[in-house]
C-alpha cells in the first residue's frame, strides 16, 4: 500500500514538473516572440533594441523617423544611443497615472516581459530636461552576454566606463551629448531616486552625496547643471536585488 502511494506521488510530481517545464518554455518563447511585434519604417522587424538604425549624422546620432515612431506610440519622446554598445532605442515617457506600465509593455504597447526603455513618471512635466532625468530599462543577459540596458551593470568597471563614456540623447527638437561621470551600485530596496529638487543647494547636496557613494568615478571635478541617470537591475554585489545607476551630464 505504501509503495503504491509513493508511486502515485512520484507520478503526480513528474506530471507537475512536466507541466511547469512546458509553461516556462512557453513563457520564454512568448517573451522572445513578443519582442518583435511591429514593422519598422523599412519593413524589417524591430525589437526591444532598435538595431535597424544605421544612418547617423556627423556626431554619431542615428537618423530617427520621429513621425513613424510617434505614430507607433505618442509616448515616444526621445532616443538614446550609447556608441560601442547595442543601446540604441526609443525612449517612452511613463505616465503618472500608471508609472510602471512600461516595465511590462514594449514601445508598441504590447505586453512584453522585456518592457521598454522609459523616462520615469516623475519626469513627465519637464521630460528629458528634468534636473535629473531618470531613464530605466530591464537587464537582460547573463555575465558578459548582455543586451540593451544589460550593459549598464558593466559601468562598475572603470575601464569599461571610460571606453563607453558617451551617451547620446535626442528628441525631435534637440540633440545632446552626455559624458558619464560616475556609477552607483545600490540595493534595490533602498529609495534613492531624485528627479526634482527644492533649490540649487539641494541639487548640489544630492549630487555630492551620490558621487561620494559611487562605486566607480570617471569625473569628480565637473559640477553639472543637469544630469541623466541610467538605471537597470544588476548582479554585481547583491545578486538577488540590486540596481546600477550611471550618472551622466552634458559633455564638456
């Protein structure tokens, strides 16, 4: 009797494991398919990273078809490119009434576990001109085999940061080159995001504090008037819940 019971339990466990494997496999397949859901202007299929953009101006900014992208999604407000990486993507504006929407929806507004590259909802009023514009994106990849905002975790290495210190951000009406100043590695449960400041002194105090706690510093001398912070999950120190924040300011 005991043997039969054990056999039944083992069989049931095996069936549940098989169903779980199928479900996980289906989710992985879906997430890969969900990345490619709408055509680009040239008819090819673009995913989370806009790898189809090849034409650039003389300063490295890709030529963006703003009419197309804002037709795809009116929330598209800008474009971010980091030369030397495959970060080359539209930026969407998260909305205050649903600030986490783009954590699980792509630029085409389809459900997608990869989400989109987006400007924090607290920056909605000033957009990319916010005193500290916070741009977020999911980490994808393992070890050195990463893509998109997965590269953000690599900025804890000073050599890598120095080789990829240029961040290009454009909107329909402007093009701005930013230089990476430092990178922080923070615990994911600690609230450290700042987008608005009471006054100049408050901003300076915030910047100095972040610089003092940085894990990697490229430039400790610049005192910027405005910053852009790139944020993604990382697995450097606290492997289960960590963020890397790359702080940049207008290039000299």
